C-alpha cells in the first residue's frame, strides 16, 4: 500500500471504532449470540471480524452495558448478549450524541451523512 492508502485506512479505522460500539449496542436491544450479531451487522453493511467483535462485547459487558448468559442451543453452548438497563440508557444518550454530530457534519461538509 502507498502512504495515502495507509493514511486512509488508519483514519477509516479510527472513524469506525466508535461507530461499532453504537451499532453493537443498538443491535443488542434484542438478545443475540455473537454469530447472529455479526450476521445482523453485516446485513446492515457493517462487517466486523470476530477478533474485533468479541473483545468489544467483553468490554461493553465489563462496563455494565450488556449482560450475557451461556445457554445450550442446537447441542452447542452459546453466549447470549442483551442490553442491560444501564446499556439502554447509554444507548439513548449515544444516539442523541450521534444525531448531533451527524447534523454538525452535514453543515460542515454540505453533504448528508
């Protein structure tokens, strides 16, 4: 890769980082296990590697925003995640912040974000 491509990828990763947390919280309004969460995000256009998703899920749970439990389904143990009450409150706050940022960026760039 050339320098410009490297720079773009670096800035792109930085831009995506916070967006992924918001997307995961929003998708976990409904209980899901990791694989189905990953599929739902991909269907929405946000592909995420397992090496990104699972550490993010653990971090959000450690922060008290998610709760999880192990269950057996189809003869396999799966960890199901869902928003905690604190996660629901935080999600609403983050959505408000995202909307404000999007509105500002639309003004600044002259393009809908």
